[in-house]
C-alpha cells in the first residue's frame, strides 16, 4: 500500500497500544512476542499514540 502513495504522501499509523502483539505472532525464546510497534519500525512506518500525536493533527 505504501508504494501506491505519491511522493508528498506518507502512511502513518495511530496505535492505541503499540506494545500489543501482532496477530498470529509466536512466542520468542525469551517469552516475548513481535509487537505492532516493532513491526512499524521494521517496515519504516512512522507511528503515534493518542498521547504522542502532534498537536496540529488533532481537531
């Protein structure tokens, strides 16, 4: 989907709980799971929570 955006557009995610495990993720050897935050960072997406979203983006 990000590839279909124009050069002046960006796909940004708003997570309610970025530490939530990805659906279908398996437990790692250390007992943790792959989170939505880790996925977005790995894929190069910018993301925010309601607490961190820029003020100018709120209505």
